[in-house]
C-alpha cells in the first residue's frame, strides 16, 4: 500500500510538528483514522471479530520549545489541553501558560479482546467497627509504658523477628581502628 502522507507509514508513531489548534485538529483526526484502519485490518487478518476490536487513539503533546512530550487521549482540543495540563503539573509541578502546545506524534493501540469471560471477584466481607485486639502490648511514650491493644497479625502485617529499630540519625560514627596502620 502506498503511503502518500508526509508523516510516515501506518502503525508507526508518526512524527510531525503541528500546533494543537482548530486548523490542525483535522490533520490529527485523519492521521489517526488512517493508522486505526491499518491496525484494525491487521487484527481482522489475525481472525479477531470486528465487535471484539477496541481502538485507543492518543496524541503526544509538548510545550513549544521543549522536548518532552506527554501522551493524552485524542478528543476535543479543550479536553486534550486539560488532560495535558493535569499530567504536566503532576510531573513537573508547574505549567507554562501562554505557551503553545505542539502535537509531535500520534499513536494508535488496537486491542483484540479475548473470548474469555470477565471474571468478577466476589465482594470482600466488610467489617463493622474496629478490629478486635489480639493482645495487649506495651507502648513506650513520654518515658512510661502504656498498655495498648495490638492488632491481629493479618491487620498489622508480617512480624519480623529480631528487627532493629530505625537509627535516629542517618550518619554513622565508627570507632577508631585498632590496626597499626591507623596511627
């Protein structure tokens, strides 16, 4: 199949530099549709039923002038901007208001769902109130021991035999060496 686009062959991660705006939204959409059709066709050739195919379309966005892109789901521009800003703030702790967003690539994931039934785990039994204390242990605080309820091991996690208490300081002092070379 001939590929007439200046981007790259289908099923690859096409790279291009297009501002994320209304004028380029159609380019993103048509590129994703082309790649999705090729990916869907590949799954059909493998015998996956059409109703069992799910397509996930993504856009790789970055701020103009930067080189790190974040992947967001394709959709309305406002939704992509919102998803990008949330991911960017989480990763970098700041935003660059006023700076243009660049779509540098698109990607498509074609998923062939299996015929296996979805397994649903039975709901876990919910407890009411606080768990019962398995034992009473001494808790030392304020210079005195206080009787404190201890939770059963399934609630408190595994017990470690011989575990050392954490050091109060990360630095460590070593005694002077007794070897003759340590003069």
